[in-house]
C-alpha cells in the first residue's frame, strides 16, 4: 500500500516523491504533507485519492503491481487535467504559513482564553 501512495504522488507531482515534497515544503520529520497544503493542492490530492479508490474498486484490482500502476495513472491524469485547464501544478503551489495542526493548536489556545 505504501508503494501505491508513493506512486500516486509521483503521478500527480510530475515525478516528485513524498520525500521531495517534504523537503521542498521544509517540513519537519514525520510532519504530514496533507496538513501543509493550501485548499487547491489539498483538493487535487483528495480528488486523486477518491478517484483512485473508485477505479481500484471498479476495476477489481487485486495485485500490488496493478494497484501501483492505477495510482500512478490516476495521479498523472489529474495532473494532465490541471495542465489542460492552465492551472498551477501542485509542486508550484505555495505552502501555507501554518499547518493544519498549527491552526488547530492556535484555535484551542483561543478557546481556552
């Protein structure tokens, strides 16, 4: 399953791996990439995830190799749609100043006051 996720990211991000993305975004060790995306990038990833899940079910994918191929293909297809619509590629979207976890902590602190 981990290989499938890595492959999906490569498809959507033009060959970048999760490590490449984490380095580019300057994330701390084990910090979640999805928590450090703006709404456009997050939406592209959620769309990739939902469409891949649907395709795996509909195509009755059973092998890891076929799952990896499916993950990559769906990610690449979504990337092509973004390009066709002249959108910004995921790797070129800005990283928010604060992660989702940081915002949640800030909200809790404000609620306590």
